[in-house]
C-alpha cells in the first residue's frame, strides 16, 4: 500500500520520551470516520513492527460499518490508512475504530451517525478529518443553522468525547471546516513532519500547496493531534472532554507565558495542573488483568483492589477537580484579555485577571498567577490617566501593589519564563511609581531602581518582539524618572534632562511606530527635556 513516496514517518521519534514514561495510549479508543482503510488495514501489523518496540502492547484496529455509508472508498483506503498510520506512530497502544463513511463527500447524516456509533463503541477521542468549508464571515450563521457542528459540540459537552477536527486545507480562502468551528471542538491546522519535509525537498517539482493538501494537510495534522491527546487522556483520564479545550488553548496562548512546544513539555504541564500524578502503563496492565481495558470502565469503578491501582478513583477525582479549576482560571484570563484594551471598562477586566491569578495560585501555578497579576497591574496603570486628562492615583497605587504581588510569586520559582516576566513587571511598576512621585518623595527613586533592573534583565534575554516592547517601556520609564528628577531639583538638572532625552530616544527606537503610548510619551519627553 505505502509506495516509494510514502516512507516511514519520523513522527514517533518526537514521542519516545513520552513512551519511556509509560504513556502509550492504553485504555483509550480513537474513532476515525474517514474513507476506510480497506485492504490496507492488513498492513497495520507490519507498520507496528516497524516501530521496533516489543515492550508496547499494541492496540487493536477495528473496522465498524456505518449504516448508509458506501461499502468502499474511491481511493482504495489510502487516505484513511495514512491517517491511521500517524495515529499508530504517536499512540501505539490505543484502540482505533476505522469507520468508513465516504466515497466523495459524505452527507451530514452519515457523519453524525458515525459520531453516534463512535460513542456507542466507547470512543474517547473522535478524529474528524471530514467536514464542510465555511467562509469565516458566515461562521456564526452556519453554526446556528448546521446540525453537524452542534452534534459535534454535544459529543464534547454531553458525552465526554474529545473531538479533534481538521481546520481544512483552504489556505488563503478565509474559510474553516465544520465541525472544526464548533465550540469545544479542537480545530487543527497543518503540520509538516520531519519525514515529510525531506519528502518535499526530494520532489521540488511538486507545487508546495499541492504537497500540503496531499500529505501534510490538516487531515494528517488532526490525526497527530488526536493521537497526542489520546496519550494524555490515557495518563489523565479524570479530565473531562469539555475541559481539554481550555487546557490546549492555554498551552498556546502567549499571554499566559507557560508554553508547551513539545509532547514532553505538554506532559509536564498537565502534571503541574493535575498535581503531579498520572496513570501509567504499569497501572493499565494491572487494570487489564481485572478486566478494565477502557477509560469509561475505569471511570465507572468506585473501588479498585490492587497494589498499583487502589488509589486511582481518588486520583481521577483530583484530576477532574484541578483541571476544571484551571479551566475556569483560563477563561477568566481570556475574558480579561479581551476587555483590557477597552478603557471604558475600568474594573471588570482587572477583576477577571485577579480571579485568574487566585485560581492559578491555588494550584501552585505561580508563573501563570504572576502573568495574570502582571496583566491586572498593567491594566490598572494604563487607566491612571483618565480621558479628561486627570490622574486616578488609586489605580496607580493598586496597580503597583498587583505588580509587587506578581514579583513575590516569582521569587520562589526557577521557571525559564521568570526572567522575562520579572523584566516586564518591573517596567510596569516603574511606570506606576513615576505617577506616584508627587505623593511619595521616594517614588521616583524607586522608579529608577525598577527601570534599571528591568533594562538589565531584558537586555540579557534573547531578542523577541515581546522583550523589545518591555525593554522600550523600561527605557521610557527610566526617561520619565530622569525627567521628574530634573524638575524636582536645580542640582544636576542639565544632566538629568540629557539622560531623560537619551533614554526616551532609545525607547522610541526600540518600539518603532507600533506602541502608541511609548511613541507619544517618548516624543513628549524628548521635546521637553531642555
């Protein structure tokens, strides 16, 4: 089946560190409504052997007929087989349901029937590489009228099935696939594996867009993501499907700082959320010995006898509670982020960030809590100058307090994100302190200290747009501190104005024209530093 152009993928190499920790996808069922692998399914055992891991209890591949679907595909099962291979190379111990549903374009009824059959056969993850193209401008109207998207959402919210859908290979058409647009569904873009990159270089005469649509498009990316999430559902079976979307989103949301770019990073991130413990392959073997082979059976067991598994019901409940608390904090963080630039909303976004910070701190996720407090403090400081031009000093004081709390949280962490966060927090606190200079004579002196510390930290970090923006803020607030010093005393005034102008010009250079605040304040300091 696999011709010379489709050699074994290197995807599995990315997951060996995860497999070595006992995460293989045991107990999880992945349903794949697709063209159906057909005769190619016979080669699945041979593909398993290619992994060269005798220690892996390989999962079963089961083909299930879907009423109303065609008996065979129009590509000999090649598309489905390539999807299934990618699942195997990530979650080799998972049970996989091959649901042949289309030759050409399947009807909505057949797709929804396949979802129901997947649930009836204990699916934990539903891989959807099929669907309809929907222009982005029509997404809300389409969702209101389309039963397919709502049916996919119901799998997540009512049936505890994690739905992973291909976004669609629409490139610049400003469209997305349905059911990938549905709330709760994890929609996946394209992925170019190491092996596929080599394949493309080997065949440069192929148009790149044709290549991506053919073998590296969103269908195969969705398969990899489905299998990856199957690994983690096996280790963290207590996390409900409705919670996974927030967890995945938070791992890619830059404002939360805590990124998880590799499978191992994501595993460690999940461990932090859930308290450190997970269900491993040794425990799944003991479960299998007493007849529990699937996640749903494990969730239904209120009491388990066995050395390795007796505490699992307690662990699963802990996973559920902590993950739901985490998801609530993420939602607060996102709501705050969506509202923070609307200066007419004075307190509402700040309250969202504070709730998020409390939620993260309760889970001992101090980096995320500090990130939320940074956003709360920065939001308050942004609101010090009112639309009428007066200063709301309460916001300056409260903003500074939130930023100080963030620094205190970071004091005990050795996270790699600590330095960048410290620099950003100090830069914003310096701004709050310059506002407070008239109320507290030492405020401006403290602003000097914070701004100079921020500059030192940020200049020691690898260049990035975020660091450049924070560095520009720090330079600007050091300029403001020098400017206010010049106005406070005749002694050394000329030198203070010169320093203010120098740092303001550096802030303008770093920010370019992208930061309106830095531009206007920097230009004002330069113009008035005489």
